[in-house]
């Protein structure tokens, strides 16, 4: 036991909760601690490292939340198997056990509303693909096209393989285990999985109709977080879009502190709301991500991320050691799409159609006494009496939806029950679908099992 404590002590850079969590994580990464090893009791650890038991206990909570350690009854606290580190929220959000005729659980765009890539590809004329690994990873013409339509005057950007790739790069390169991170909540399950895997402490900032609640953010900022993650428009799952007034107030609050902001505009061009970014006021603290997967096609897998050199440089270095660059062929394709009146017209029609589908379902739900917040996007966040009962009832009627709990930051304390419904995939029969959702919203466990 003493040698185990010694390997942690060698890596302890500060006698705090975060410092201890980082030290344990480093010891695991270095191979000094192995899966299955049992950790000494909290009091023993505290005495030998001259820390308070409260500090050790809090560090263990951070590590347990990230899946790095686990408590297993009489076996005590052990190092978790490496294949179990991290979260599984994304898998749970999409899982359904039976076949369905209408899958509204995915959060993905309607394939029939995407631009016709065949027509664009057949007319694509490009120069030969660069032969050097050292060529600029971003095509000059794509950089120019993106920056000309960016929500603030960004100096530069990187092109990555979708919004989730950008989030992964940010989490891996700019956050350390034990850091405090603020996330607007309910939160995007894959982001929570990434943060848990990194071993950071996550706190939620609730939303109202115009964005993150200012009083809640002010309180949370007192904890000196390393980063704040926001979805500025078409928030998934709620459909909330930040107002310019709220964005300005948020920028004023974070601008007075040593914290960076990550904005995930994953809806991109299919969002009905205008692009918005705190980068208008605090560009040196903002990483802004815009995805083109939902607007031009999931298989395009392209997003762009802007930010100041101090934040983008580590991301670039990490990417150079991994993917290197996003295919320049795909970048040529995106440039062509962004300059094609036909493709842009299809995106505009899709944007209007998604808004129409959402409104039809939301209006009928309101008539049935089910109030849904938000104003934008392809998803709605539906309050229900019992999450499991609502999901089960809809599944029995051939409709799959996402349970709300994977969007919750704290696995143990789930807020008011909800389900996420991708209204962007409801092509017709909106009134009937809304009625089934309303019935499910009022279902209890008994009624769900006996219908």
C-alpha cells in the first residue's frame, strides 16, 4: 500500500482535490497503477500524504465520476479497467430494444432534405490533390469562404472532421483531469462522455428561453472553472437559441475571468436563428465551432473551429500527430456547395421545412397541455410524467425517442423527467404523432405496461 501511495505522491503537483485526481490519472497513464489494483482507505491515503480526508474523498468522487476508479463493496475502491473509463450516455440515448416504424431518437437530419451531392460531384473541377503532407491543412478558398460568413471577425480557423471531432480535440488538449468545466444543461450526451473520460468535474448551467441563466453562471464562475461549453443556437435537445442581449451579458461575465468558452454550433446552416457568438465581445477567450454535417450531409464530416492562437495552437499540434488534416477533396466539395445557388437553395428549403415540422408538433402538444420550450432546431425537449414509461409507451406504438436521463450531468440526480424527440424526422401525420407523444407524456409505469 505504501508503494502505491508513493507513486501517486511523486506525481502530486499540488495538495488539492484536483491535484490528487490528476496525480492518480497520471499514475494510471504511466502504468504505475494498473486496472484492478485496490486503493488504500481514504484515511490512510490522507495521513500519508498529509491531506485532509475531505480532500481525498472529493478527489475520489471526481475519479469515480469519470470512470477512472470504482467502488465495489467489500473489495473497496479499485482502479477501473481501461476499457470502462468514460461514459456511455450517447449509446443509451440512441438505444431502443424493439423494431420501430418511426425513429425519432437519432437527432439526425432528414436525408430527403439534404442537397443533391451527386449533381455537385459530377460538376466538381479541382486541381490535383497536393502530394505533400506539409501543405496547408485548410484550403485557402475554404478558409476565405468560411471567415466571410463567420459570426465575428475571427483571425483564423481549423477544419476538422465534424463538431464532435472538434470537441474531442479541445477536451484532450486544453483540459486536465480535475479541472472544473461548466456546461449548459440539459447537455449533449457525447460531450458529457468526453468530459467524463477526461476526468474533469462538470457543473451544469440551466437554460431559460434566451440562453444560460446569468445568476447560475455567476455563481458557478466563482468556482474558477477552466472552460464553459455552450450551444449558442438550436440547442440540442431544448431548441433554445441565445439572444444577442444574453450573449453580450455572458461575454461581460466571462471576460472578467481566466476562462475560455467553447461554442458548439452543430446545427449550422439549418438553424433558423441568426449566428451568434461571444467572440463578438471576447474573441481571445472563444473557440467557436460550426458544423456542416446536418446541413450538407452527415457523411461530409466537416466542421470549422475558430479561436485565438493560444487556444488553437495546441489543437493544431494534436491534430498534426493524428488525422493531420481533413480530406482536401471534401474541403473542395464544401467550397463548391457553399458557392452553389442550387445547394444553398436546398439548405434554405430544409431550414424552413424543419421549422414547419417543429411548429406543427409543438402547437398540437400545446393544445394537449404539453408545453415545450425552445424555438429552433430539429429536436424538442418534452416534459413527461415518467421517462421510462413514456419511452416504453411510444415504442409499443412503433415510435422511438431518446430518454432524457443521458442528457443529465449527474447520473444519480435526474431533474424533471423528459424525452427528446427529433421532430425534423416527422415528415407527415404531425397531429397523430403529437397526440401519441402527449399521451406518452402523461403515462405512468402501470399505464405504459398495460396499453
